C-alpha cells in the first residue's frame, strides 16, 4: 500500500482517519463536500483534501516522566 502524503506511516494515517470518523459520528460537520454518507470515507476525503490537521505528541521515557513528576512534587520546577 502506498504511503499517504504527509504521513510517516500507514498506521498513523489509519489512526487519524479513525479519530476523525469518530468525530463525524458524534455530530461534527464535514469540512469538505462529498457524496459519501459513511464517516470513514468522509474522513478519508477530508484528509486527502488537506483539511484535517494532526501532530505527533512529544514522547518521553518513563524515567523522564517520573523525574518530572518528582520535581513538581518537590517544588523544583
């Protein structure tokens, strides 16, 4: 399967499309004109049109997260 433009993996594309489809199912209005009524297809059309923005959250190791939590608890921001 070809990698979608703007995505680092097909897995991330599926995650973004699924999350947007859930938003559409919950009542969010589509941001593109489409003939489809299926939320998954509408989400894919929106992504293809460049209307869905996404970002990769910063990841930290468990040790870094624990150190930050401990610093906050001790007031050493």
